[in-house]
């Protein structure tokens, strides 16, 4: 009811804001008199607009005070028509090609795209708001060549954004985000344990606070030449976001945009459970060989009843038999009145498995924006309410966003403008991640009994409010029979052991522009980004884990002051001069404190640090500040609209580097050759060659120069301090990236066909990395400058106007990119740098001669022909594993691409996006454990002999895997060898020692190809015709059916979403308790006044 009242209030407010307007009608044709379908008709200086219908007719509401129509159509010259007192127009369009295209570049300066000697790619705001995602970054996937977005499939989860490959060995590799000239934080506060899969919550990345409803356009600066003016933070590319603005005109415009979507899990990204075998690990229980069952004395008189091994978290037990009556977890709880103590049940699989635990997610989004102005001012005010309930019980994300932008001409020369955004976000019950009891999916994918009925668990919790687990100690500890052994009731986990978080943030700027002359402008801009956040985690009393309350407070600020002069002057009829000279002062800081209870909670349900059984340990506190003073300049020369030369330089002085090495200079040079100016062709509209070279870099992490000390809890009243594990280095210098790029842009047939091709290479030197040192120093690592990473790649963007008929159009955009990444060298003779270790015995690494992000683990042993070798094992066979870890995969895709199509028929428009990724690998801890615990369908059923795979191999059972050869001996070094004899034996598949599970299988068996082809977005929009709209006070009404992640067309990972990860950051390629993809579908209504 609260949400409904809010929506009604917003709509009533919007309707009440409509001002007096008049209706203008007309017809648009070409020079031969043929009507033009889809011509754009705008009221200049307003948000009012429409398109022509099948007969070229249009009708538009014109606010009071507006007097100019702007009419445009692809392949024709744009016309501006003064209306006067006339209300009907016949407009004849003249053929022509407009080549001027303004784009936003570094520092928010608009420039003509044809003059740029580097690659940029722009996405209109409509492309990220049409089918919304709570994290707008994820809406860029498949739309920008060279941009790789990875996600976690979690409620408000973080997105990893990499442009043209990984460049830093241990530093930040994600792009810089800039909103209306304001650099904003994209920090991720997830812990190291969370990122490596050991548990925790994904609280998202900070850039997701940008509201997609406010975005007018996104321009991605890919190479170093495009970003060099940002200096030390430019190595990874820049995402420039321009927000919507008001217009200089009289009157008021109002837009209301409201949508609702539902989401359901994609079952192709969940385990397929076997339903043939019950709990436990087979023949290891009291009832004897092969039975897989225990006995329990419910009456206390020595009478024993068959009971399943509830204390186990596996499904490698006895074959189900509906005629066999047994006790299970439901039999043990006296507090649950539904079943009598000792109740027996048929020995069968649960009627409702883990897929039934997930709920239908809902997303509700409403935006109201007001824009207007005068002949000297413009403004826009926007409010967005966003509410999302996740696929897990008791999960919700709520966000309120308010933005204001405005500008005022104080005189003919002086303009003041501002852009301010306030965002307040609340999260409830974010999803647990990794190998952790707080992550229900860790159980569903790894440790689970298929006999468990999820609906019964739900009833048990809501009937009693207690932690009635499917996994009690039972027969293993009769005195503690109802105590959870490994896993709590999943509903207890979600409603009792949950997280909450909130973030309050403001970012924006105020800017003054002064036109000294018609060719010289002085700009001063003061911008800020600051937020505070609180994250709380809870473990309730009587949970499997010790009860706990943990609190994390963090605040961040960044202030920037830019002052620069911008010159744009025609020196003659053939020469143009552009120049910029300016300075930037940046100051930022982070302060945080983390504390938790000790020894458990005194009072159940009271989550407070004061409710700790024992005195809390000393909180972990951190405070850091950073300062950078920068000076930058650009010189641009243009010759006869044919040749453009850009030279830029930036000089930064950083507080994170030692005084002798704290200043660094980053230059760039680019050349643009518009060869179409020399060609008179009716086919080629535009052609440009571009070439550039640049150097950029990254300064050192905060607190990496001088040694600092960690304060510990006092010992017997004596203060204690210890040194950091990593030794700092006062001689550090900044990382440096050198890059070059060549490109080709061409447009044909009146801009109906467009091509943008880029070839590039970048090399990052003097990496700031920790290298191992002797423990005698008191440290484990030391920071040094060493190492080199190289990226080479090709990017292609095609824009195709395939069909232009009287009543039908078809447009297609294609993006494709291939990046080859290689670690060239590390420190001295080192060949491998371990970035992180994860459960299952794997590590993530930077390996010389390999792409960044190699996955190391045990591998198959191969014969000379590349066939894996097997050896005898428990009556069957298993793979022979390497004795030392090897490279078994890497996280980088071979290539990425996207295909966007839009079809328009009269007032109906259909669009969809196909997102493609080829290559890349990930290790699945889920199948590593789950194959051993007997959850998955591969561990049951019949083999090719028609015999159950869990029967002994000598009895015809087991799993047959083709392509292996038999070990026939060892070489002189003791390594297994084979004479090539094909293996005909089955792999042992029973109990935890299964040849394909964690005990016997090599890690490489559980490395999967991360390729996919997805129907990422789909929308069907109907715009009410002008003939109807003109009878109303509205400017337009669009009704859309929308869908997101509707179909995984193809993938090579059988039980998960191949792009699902744990968190943003450098540590990728590890799936542990990951969440399924969610198919979302719904509707959207946009009303313009």
C-alpha cells in the first residue's frame, strides 16, 4: 500500500504540472514528394518530440514560449523552422550528409568526433534505461567493443569492468567513472575472504549509485591517448557519463516513467539433482555393508529404528525404496507438532528440491523528472524510487535518488552551472557468498541431501520459529540429536542470520564558464563525491556457528578542483587551433572501523556490540588520505577539415610516492586524417584514419612507502604493536603504461553503414608488486617496482541501417573485440606471482608467458599424444594427477561481441540484444564437492552397459569417459607413462571417493569453458499515435514489454551461469556457491507532458 501511494502521488504531481500548450501538425516528405516515415520532429529547447507516421504526418504539443521546430532524418539535412502563428506545416527535406558529431572527451570538454585521433564509443542513455538493471554497468555488456563486464548474479551485486584487458598485476584494473566532469568512486568494500570464495557478502561497487534514469549518454574512452589528461588514474580507461539537462525555453516539461518486472531463476544454471539415492556415503553405517542407514533408539528402551544418517551432508547413500519406512530429520524434533517424535517416512527423494527455495523476484521503479528554463537558464529535477525483492527469502534492496542540474547565464559571458546527485540505499538480506554457512547455495550445490523437502523446512521454521535443521547430529550424537551438525535450516539462515547495509551519498559539482572572447573560455569546476556506509552481519543464538554481531562503518570523500582555459580559434580559412591549459587539485580520504562481538551473544535477538559474552577484541581501524596536484595541457591543430594533430601532457605530483619519485609526466600524441575530404563519392560519406601514442600510469597504493605498525590488543596491560606483513619501499615509482593505436572510421550510403576499427597495443611497466622476502626480516613480502603486462587487441564496431522502407525500418549494431593479454616478466628470475589462493587447492596467478589470471591446480597427466592417463582405482580407474600444480585455465575470453537489432513498424518497435563471450575458464568448487557428495545427475543413472553407475566397476557399474589411455609404467623420474592402450574400464563413482569428486579427480576436471551466447535484452514498445495524442494534454505515451537475461542460447558449463562470479576485482575464475541467473520480464510506461 505504501508503494502504491507513492506511485499515485508521483503521477498526480506530474499531471498537475502540465501547462498550457498548443497543437502543431504537419507533413514531412523528400524532394520527390514521398512521405518520410520516422523523421524526428522536436520543439527546440524542450524535451517535446515525436516522429512522423507512415504517411509522413506528425502532431506535437508545443509549450508556450517555444517557436522553433527541428526536423531531422538520416541522410537529409536537418531543418529548423520558425513557427510564428502558424500551426500546420508541409516540410520538404533536402538530401545531404551531416558529418559534425560532438562527443564528450576528457575533463568533460565537447569536441568534434572527426578531429579525434583515438577510439571512443558512445551509448545513449536510452540503451541503459530501456531494460533496467539496478547496476547500470551491467547494462553495458555487449554494447561496447573492448569492454568486459562480469557479474555475480546477486542482489545489488558488484560488476567488474575491464577495458582492453588487465594492465596491473596487483593494482586496480577497473575503469575510472566520471559523471558530468566529477570523478566518482567505484570502490568495493568486500573482504579478501569474500573475493576468494571463503564467505561473506557482496555489497556491490560504488559506481552503481548512478541512476540510469538520469543518464543522457555514456562515452567510453578506451585507450591511453583518450584518457591521458586524467594522468595517474587513466591507465584503465574512462567511462564518461553525461546526465540529462533542462533546456533554455519557457514552460515546464514533465516525464513519468514507471515499470515493474518479475524474475525467476534460470534452471539451466542450477544443479540437476539425482533422485535415486539417499543421504550419507554408502556402506559406512551401523546397519551393515551397503545399507547406508543407521539405528536410533527413539523410545529409550533399546528398541532401534532405522534412521538415515542426518548428520551427513551428502547423497551417496542407499538407493531409495518407497516401501522402506525410515526416520529422518523430521522424526527428531519434539518442538514441531506436525509430526510425532519418531515418525517414520517412505525412503524417497524430497518432493520439492532446492530449486523450490527460490522466490519470484520483483523490481519496481518509478521516476518523475521536471525540466524547464528561460532564455537565460535551464534546470532539471529528478526523483527515482527503486525497490527490488530478490530471489532469496528476506532480501530487499531499496534506493531513493534525487538529482538536480541547472545553469544560468549571469551575463553574455559568464555562466554558472551545477549538477548534484543524492542517493540513499538500503539493503536487507544480501546473499551470502562462497564457502560459508550463510550462503544457502553452498549447500545446494555442494553439500545436500536430495531426500530433503524444502517446503517441509519452510513449514518447520514458520511453525516453530526455531532452527529445525535437515542436518542434525541425530544418531552420531544422540544426546545432541537436534543440534545442527553442518547446516542450519535455510529459512533460519535467511530470517535470522542476515545482513543489513545502508549508504548515503552525494556527488556533483558547481562550474563557472567565462567567455573572455569568442575563442577563449575559462572554466573553473569544484566537484565532490562523499558517502558514508554501514554494514551489519548477524549470527543468531542456536545457529550452527557461534552467535555473532559484526559492524563495519566506512566513510569516503574526494574533492577535485579544476581550473582550465580552453581555446578554439580559426587561424585562417584552412587552419584551426585548439588548446587547453589547466590544473587539478585532488584530495581524498577513507576512514573505517570494524568491530564484532566475542564469544557469542548474551541475549538472543539483540544484535549489539554491548551484547557480547566476552569483552570485544580491539576493533580494526583504518584511515588514509591522498593528495595529487596535476597540471595539464592540450594543443590541437586542424588543417582544412582534413588533418588534425593533438598533443597532450599531464604532470602529477602524488602524496603516495616518495619525494624523489613523486612527480611524473604523461604525454600523448594523436593524428586524425579525414581522407574522405579528398574523395568525391556518392557512396563514401566519411572516412578517417587515426593514429596515437600515449603514456599514462598509476601511483602507489596508500601507505606503501614508509613502514607503519598495527596496534594489537594489550597483553597484561602492556600495549602491543606489530609490523605489517608487507615491507614498504621508500624508493617506489609509479607504474607506467605505454600504448599505441591505429584506427579506421568509415560511413557509407548517407550514413546508413558505419565501421569503426581499432588495433592497439599497451605495455605496463614498473608494476608495484609484493615479492617474497626471507622471514628473518620480520616481513613476508616487500613492495618493489617490477614486472610487465602486454595487451594487444582488435575492436570492430558496425552500425547498419539495413532496411528503410515506407512503413518499416531495421537497424543493427555489431560490436566485436579480441584482446590478447600476456605477462611478459615479473621480478628478477620469478616466473609466477600468486594473486590469491582458493578452496579446492587452486590458486589465481600471474604467470610469465601466460595471460594474466591463470588458474593453477592439479592437472591430468598426458601421454605423448595428449591423451589423459588413468590408473587402477577401487575396482575401476581414476585419472592420474600431476604431483605439482600446473596452469589449468585462465580467466580471459578469446573474444567478446554483441549484436543489437531494432525493428520499427509504424508505432511499434522491437529491439533485442545478443551478448556473446567466447573462451575464458573458471574452476567450479561446486562440482568439485558436489560430484563427490553425489548430488548431481552425472553421479547416478545407467551407464552405457545399462548398469547403475554407482554399482561397482567390476560388476559393470561406474562412469565411462572416452579418450583416456592406461598407465603402463613410469619413466626414469618416476612419472607415469602409457603405451597408448585405450582405457575400457569405468571410473569408480560411489561414495566420497568417487573418481570424479574432490578426493580423486584432478582440479582440471572441474575447470569449465566460460563461453556463452545470451539473449540479454528484449523490448517491445508501442507509442500511441499522434492522432490520439493530440486529443490529450500529453506529448507522448510509450508502453513497453521488457525482458532481461531471458535465454541462455548456448553455454558449455552444465550446471551454472558461466559469467557468474563472487565479486568485482582482480580475482576471477572461481565459482563457489554461485547463484543462478535470473530471467526478468515485465512492463514499462513512459508518459511525457
